[in-house]
């Protein structure tokens, strides 16, 4: 009996959790070109690739893939961070090129393979393709993000090099697969990029730029591997081994299974984004409610303290009033001088009455 599980991670009766471990080691959202290693291996088998120009370098992890396959790699990045510099400086096969594409393309050796994964908008991609198709007609061009959400909607990294007249009105909200409108609960850039307010229409999106370039050139061929936001492969029909290349890629480009899984993947992930947004909103509401309750409790405590103080003062005043009511009335102390005057007045009145005849009293 022959067992061939291919690339599947199955584990074993003694290790039944191997697939689960592999799954949780992956990021929740696959987005790196590194997952396409086997596709790049296919390209390198079909074409003689000695020089690669990579536009949009990420962490340098993918750059090493091209170098491992035998190429000298020119890594185009307008604003590399310290970590990326360290990675590229540590590998002599990788050459950092600081600048914006396509302005730096004429300064580099003509490449056998161009990887376009930089600014995902019509203006930049269209200009990159125009230069490559005119100056490197035998090259293979790989473009990332040719499907949702960038295929038919411009994304602009900030600060954007795109001239205002070549850009669409943009917003910080992001798309979701659950409805056509943008939402703060969708794919948002958190300041890294903005998104065209409207999808579709002319000069909008990465795939639209590819289609317009094909219409103008005429003798180029383009196919998409429908996975991880879309892996597009572009090559001139008359270039060496173009037919063999697309034939080798056909199991991937024609896979309805991959397309279905990609649609399900972005649907699930954008649902997660929505749930995260709603959870954060509820947390903010709960925080505000807690702050309000705490403030009200402090005010209640203050009022209760004032009430207790007022109650104590009132009780003291009541006791004082009660004490006044219960105190006995003491007779007034006689005034000796007043007593003597009263006695004198009484004696004078008695003497007068004795001198007055009866009947003449007045």
C-alpha cells in the first residue's frame, strides 16, 4: 500500500496535534509573499533568473527566498527601518535601494524577475509596468494584491507620493467583504495608508492597472493564482519559456478550490475585524460607564458626608433647645434700693389716705 499525503500536515497516532501546532504558528491573516515560495521555485525552474528587483521588501524574509534560489536581489524600499537594514546588511546577496519606484528602476540592472509589492494603487503600478515592459521585455513580473481588496480599489501609503490629480478621494475607513461600503470595522491602515472612497471605475486598483498595461502592450500574458490576496504573473508571450512557465503554474491558476478558500479566508477575517471593532467599542462604552458610575459614587459619598454633618449639627441644636425648655425659672433677686423706694411710696400713700375726709377722695 502506498500513502502519499503530499504537503498535508497530518500528524500521527502518537502526535495527533501536529496540524494544530502548525496552524497556530501561522499569523491569523496570511499576507506575506513568503507563503508563495513554491511558486517562485516554479518560476526559477522555468526561467533563468540571475537578478531580481523587489519593490516592497517587508521584513527581508522574502528577499532571502530569491537569494536562496540563486539570484542577486535589489531590494527597493523608500523608508527602511533599522530592523530591515540589519537584515539586509547581514546578507551580501541582498542590496538595499532606498527610493520610490519607479523612479529608481532605471538606475538598477535590468532584472530577470520583478516583484511588485509596493504601493497598491493604479498610478504607481501602471508606471512601474510601463517602464518594465519597455525596458525589460524578457522579464517575468510578479504582482501581489491583484485581488480583493486592492484589485479594484486604490490604496495609498502615507505620505503618498501619488500626485493629487492621479489619486482618488480617499478615507481612513476600510473595505469589508460583507458590504460594498467602507467601514471603520474593515481593513483600515491605522495611519499607514488610506483607501479610495469608491471602488471600480477607470484608473482604480492594481488589477485595473495590469489590464490597461496589457491592452496597451498586446503581446503579454497574465494569470492569477487566487490565494493570499492574489499572486499575479505577467510575461511576454514571445519571451523564453513563457508557455512552459504558465503550464507549470496552471494547477494553481486554474484551481477553483484555491479561489473558494481565498474567498472564505477574507470573509472570515473581515468578520473577525468587525467583531474586534465591536468588542473595542463595547469596551470603550463600558469604560465610559464605569467612569460615570465612579463619578456618581463619589458625588453620592460627598452628599452623604454633608448630610451626616448637617444631621449632627441639627441634633446638637435640638438638644440645646430642649435643655433651654427644661431649665427651671429662678425668682429674680430683689433690688434693695427698689424695695426701699416701694416702702417709702407705700407709707406716703397710707398717710395721704388718712388725711383725706370720707367722700372726697379723688
